[in-house]
C-alpha cells in the first residue's frame, strides 16, 4: 500500500449506457480501494443521489457530473459538467432537448430495423432500461441477444456506427451553449477525452482555444489508452490555455468490457491532483452562483 488515493473522475451507470447500477458502481469502487469517483452519465444526473448515498455508507467520495454531446465545427465533442446540482430546474430544462432528440433518433433507428424485418422497438428498449438515457449501446445489447452481433463493438461496426445501415445522426447542442448551460447551473465545464476526436494538432488547439473562450475550465488529460507522450501534448495545451487537468477511465461495465474502473486498460492512474483541481474549481463555481 502506498499513500496515494485511487480516483476515477469519469464513469457511467445504468442511468445511461453502462451495465452497472449506481449502487454497484460505488460498491465496486469500495471493493477496488478507489477513494473517489465522479458519476458522469450521458445527458442525465439520475445516478448521482443514489451513488452519493451508497458512497457515504462505504466511504467512497462521489462527485456529481454529466456528459453532454455537443457540436463544434461539424464534429461531435463530449463536454463534461461537474458539480451541478442534479435537482436544479435549469438542469432539467437543459437535458430535455438532448433527451427528446435521442428519442426521435432511437425511434428512427428502430423503424429502419423493423423495415428490415428485425424485432426491435423503442418500447422494448424502454422496458429493458427503465429511466435510462437510451442510446446506441442499448440497441447493441438487443442485437447481441438476437445473435446478430458478437459484441457491442461488433454491433457498432456492422449496424450502428456512422456509415452503417442503421446509423442516424442526431442534432447536438452547440458547444458554446453547452458550456453556458453548465456554468449557469453552477457547474464546471471540462473538455472530455480530447484525442478521441482524432483532430490534427492545429484543429485540437483551435478547439481548446475556442472552448476556453466559451468558458471551459478544464481538460481531461488522463484517459484510458492515452500514452505518456500523448498526455504531455495535452498537458501543454491545457497549460497554454490555462485549463486545469483532470482524468478518468470512461468505465461502462460490460458496454466497454476492456475498461476497468480507475485502471482503464490496466495502467491508468489518475493523479490525486486531478481531484484536488476539480474540487477547487467546483468550489469556485459555486461561490460565483
Ligand atoms: P449514442 O449516445 O447513442 O450516440 O451512442 C454513443 C455512445 O456509445 C458513446 O458515448 C459510447 O459510450 C458508446 N460507444 C460508441 N462507440 C462504441 C463502440 N464501438 N463500442 C462500445 N460503445 C461505444
Ligand atoms: Zn457511454
Ligand atoms: Fe465521452
Ligand atoms: Fe463517457
């Protein structure tokens, strides 16, 4: 045992597209000796209250978060909000748009599948995942059960990913609006997993610069699969634009089976400094409210 705390500031639950319930997530953290996690589901904060109450019992610190998909320069970017109040009416208002847009798209995907004789309906998904933010990973679950795909990845590759027969685009909140809304709810805005967009460096730099101008405060530098050299590039960008550094695994349970809580693909180690940074920024944001 060394003294340093294990943390993971990017996780998902069954309230979005993970297979692990909020309580199971926190129990897993306790079992693995993870001291602090942030729950960051897609378009919902429904997991936060339960995760925090189990966390209080088990001695796991649970931070509130949410992951929004935003549009920027014709691409989709993940924007994280931390420290928002899950019950704030303004937050419910923010999340209504993306959730309605998901429903519209999900209905369309199901209709395309039905037209090809597949037995997939939106009602089926809602029954299987009550209250969850439904997305393509849930379609993947049904396709696997029906023997049409071997894994979530396989389902995305053959059916659900961009360019596939059942892919439908959805409309995204502009990044500037997303940041503004998070801040209006007393939250801290963070640019998520910057290398996932596969931008050339100059474009990533422009995203960082504009993001900073919109009010993004932090950057996710530690992330499953990011190499030391890649983290250095991100550290430098974060420093250049005065963004604080954070990190997490993007744990999704069996939806992303190769990613372990806190450890990512095995060698992720998010420094405790990230938790300190994040808590300082959350406190600052709440002072300004
Ligand atoms: P949606 O929110 O419906 O657009 O689905 C996108 C979500 O599916 C992402 O945020 C990931 O959590 C997950 N996802 C995307 N691609 C894959 C993949 N190849 N394998 C597993 N999960 C994926
Ligand atoms: Zn997800
Ligand atoms: Fe993400
Ligand atoms: Fe995520």
